[in-house]
């Protein structure tokens, strides 16, 4: 059987399985459709989730909803949403069998050896996706790849083992497949036949009651901090990002403080061949606390360290050692939402010094009383660029490990040497359907630097010339059919500006994607 046929059959099998799971037994399907839409599919994309993205809880755990054990779940009024970080889910409330109303509840809490706090929870995700590019990278592709459509599949299966309140083990397998892409799968984001995506142990040390604990988390794990501008699980692409890490998590009253040292994991195309990146290291300290000075305010404070032995900028290649100091102010005093984040970076690149910065500002207003409940938003971000490529010093901002869907699903450029103005509009056709429209406008921050991809590699190395890069409108619809099943479709266009006229090719780019996602 040919390679294409194998993957086609896998796609058909996966689609059939999704359909069967979505329908389920008649009684269970009826229960699911009565629950409010709970999928986070579109809220995982920072362009529209910022600043309403799911954040680490800044208030005491006994005062805030804890995992899946919130009051709504206790009352049976609403089933809990699946979280972006699946290891944050807590199904211990299902020890009360009378509260098991979902088809998958029997495997979400499996008691072990007759002890209520010893249990196993199993879950997973299936995503079938079609993706199409026309003139990707503004036309900088081979002639036979100007129209490039292909299929992507992602399968995740995890187990969460709790042995009392002070030890747990979380493991997750991944399989990512690509079929039909001209040029083959893209490294690190398209294909990983089968591997361990996460495998870590938690050792919890109680310090002074339930509000004060120190957790040592050791092993392969996903990271997600703030709004995902600098540290994200990269949920948009086919393969997510994980780290081999040693992490300490301190919960003390209103403070949550994490410290870690890690290596990003390289997703390799084979079986059990993923490995820590030998050229890059990542460490940091991240703190979250309420900020009463602002309406429903919260503040993040962080230091991030990054080493890259094979860094590449328009200036050229070199060894990079970069430190980032930042803060984020955010809150949701409805109907307003705000998210303000500022960073300063310093260090060394080759023989020179690093001096870079960024400012990200996002506000939204919710018209909850109007038809379709419009939500208007505006983002204005600036990321510094290099002043002079002939100088040894570097001023280009490094976004480190950003969301794979930073500006929109196309990401025509990356957040390096970039100014972007980004109005957004969300409309809600009931509880299950969301329509989102946005239009992003791009300018270079420095004329002494080029334009980069979302991966951080140079897209166009030209310096001087025009500042205006282009603009990109997008339209997206999401249907949260049930708590488990969601469908997304999105179209994005990129209109290249004068910068691309002097740095050809300058083709207009089109992008379309649709996916069906099932979580349990």
C-alpha cells in the first residue's frame, strides 16, 4: 500500500471516529448538546484571546474555581471546559458517582486500591485538518508550490496518575501526520510519527496549609505563561511544543511563582526519536499576583534567560545569550478587558551586545446587551529591530517561544522588528458559534533591519527602503458543536506593501484552513 493511501486511510478512519464520538449513544448526545459551549479552540489563538486568554490563577486557590471542581460542576449546571494545559484539569470531584453525567466520566476518575485520593484520569484529543497556501511567504516558494494544499492529523493521549495529595505522574503520547504537502513536512511542526510529548512527576511539599505549597515538577512538560507572547504551547500548528525541564512551583497566599531550567524538545519525524535541543537552553522566574491599584488588576513579573548557539538574524549568525525582564498588567473589569506587556532584553550576540525591547497593548470592549454580543478589540504592538547590520551590537527583539498563531493563522510576518496595529471584532451567534474578523497592519520598527518569520528566521533581509510592510485581513468561524467537538474554518489574505516591492517577490498571499477537533 502506498504512503499516500496509508495516510488517506488514517484520515478517513480518524474522521469516522470523530463522527461516531460526536454522535455517541442517543442519551449521551442529548446531554452534551444541552451543555454550554465549552471548547477553548479559538480562545487558544492569542490574536483574539488576548487579553481574555486563560491565565494562571492569580488569586488564592480556595477562593477561585479550582480545575474542574468549580461550583457549576458541583451543581451539575455546566460541564467543565477542557484546558489548554491538560495537566491542569482536576477530576477528583467524580469520586461522587452521582455527578458522572458525561460519556467519558468513567475514565476521567478511576479509583485505585480502594483509596479516593489514589486515582487515574485518562484523556485525549483528535484533530483532522486541511491547510492551503497560495504564494506563501509573499511568493518566495518554488514554482510548483505556489498552490500548496495538504492534510494534517494530530492525536494526543494522556494519563494522569495521582497517588495521594503529594505525588502525581502525568504522561502524554503524540502522533502528528502530514499528507500531500509539496516540499514535505516542515521540521518540528508537521510530522512526528509517535513519541512521548510529556512525561513528568510532581512532588508536592506542603509549607503552611493548602494555600502554601512548593511543587517540584521534573521531566518533559508543556509551558504556558501570560498571554502566550513569549512562552506558549504552540497549539496552532500540528505539533505542540514541550520542554525537558526542572521546575519549581510556589503557591503562597496570593503569590504564584515558578522557576525553571529547561531545554526545548525537538519534534523529530520518526518513532521515539524526539530529543532536547542541544543548541538552545531556557530558564526563568515568573511571578503572578493581584494588583488592586488597577480595576480587577493583576500583575506578572518575570525574568527569562535564553541561550542559542546557532542564532540567526539579518545581521548574520552567532552565539546568543539573552536576558529578558518584563511585566504584564491585565484584567477583565467587564465590559472592558485589558492586557499590557512590556519587555527589555540585554545580553550578548557574537562579539556585540544585545539591547532590545517590546511593548504590547491590547484592549477590548464587550457589548453584551446588543444582538450578537459584539466584542471590539484593538492591539498595538511594537518590537524593536536592529539599527545597523554592520554593527556588532544587536537591537532585534527575540520573542523566544511565541504562539504559532501570533497575528492570525497565516502569520505573514513575525513579531521581530515590527509595529502592528490590529483591530478585531468577535460576534456570537448563540452559545455555539463565534464569528471573528480582524485586520492587521504592519510596519518595520527599524529601517536598519529586515522582516522575519514567526519562527524568528529572516524572511527578507533587505534594509533601508520603505517602512510599510503590508496588511492582512482574516475571517474565522468556530462552531462548538458539543463540549467535546468543535469545527473551525478561517481565511486570511496578505497584501504586501512597498517594502516587498523593493525586496521581491511581492505576491499577495492567500491562506485557508479548516479543522475538526475532538477532546475527551
